[in-house]
């Protein structure tokens, strides 16, 4: 599914949300699931994939 504007808005939100100081360890799992849902629902451009991977790195290793 191609919905560039939807993907961009979601990535913008995820990027912002995962940089907030209130991000706690338990919340990282929630945000990781949200990021991976975007990856699974949409066909992403190389730039979008790189941005998504950067967000995942910020969240750290999966602890679920």
C-alpha cells in the first residue's frame, strides 16, 4: 500500500514521541510495536526505511 503522506505523518510522530524524556523502559515496547506496524502495513521508500531503523535504534534492543 502506498500512502506516502500517511507514512510521513506517522514517522514524524514516532520520531518525536520516541525522543521525549518521559520515555520509560516499558513504553519502549509500545513504541517498537508501533514502528514495526508501520513497516508491516506500508511499502516504504529507502529514506523511510532508514528513518524507521533510526527510531528502532533509539528504542534499543527488544525486551518483549
